[in-house]
C-alpha cells in the first residue's frame, strides 16, 4: 500500500476486525500510516448477499479515505 501511495495511487486497505492489532503493528514497523477500514469478522463463510451488504455498509468510508 505504501508503495502505491508513494506513486500517487490512493489506496485503502480493507480487513476484518480480527486483524486490527496486526495491521497496527505492521504499519508501525514499516513507519506508515495506511488508510484502513475494518469490517466484521469473519468473512469467509458469508453468502454473496451478506458480502454485498458489508460492501454497501462500508463503501462511503472507503471512498472518503480515497479522496481525502
């Protein structure tokens, strides 16, 4: 993500809440402050409709981070 941002390509990472601490630790170790949106965990067993609903629920937050 940092490489894309350095090249002027806006980037937002999307991960589940299970990975909040890991994402924070990784960002700190890399010296970055990535734009991240966390969604409820887990996602692997969700139906297509449930995933679409999650995407719809978090779409505005993702776009807001992309255009800030």
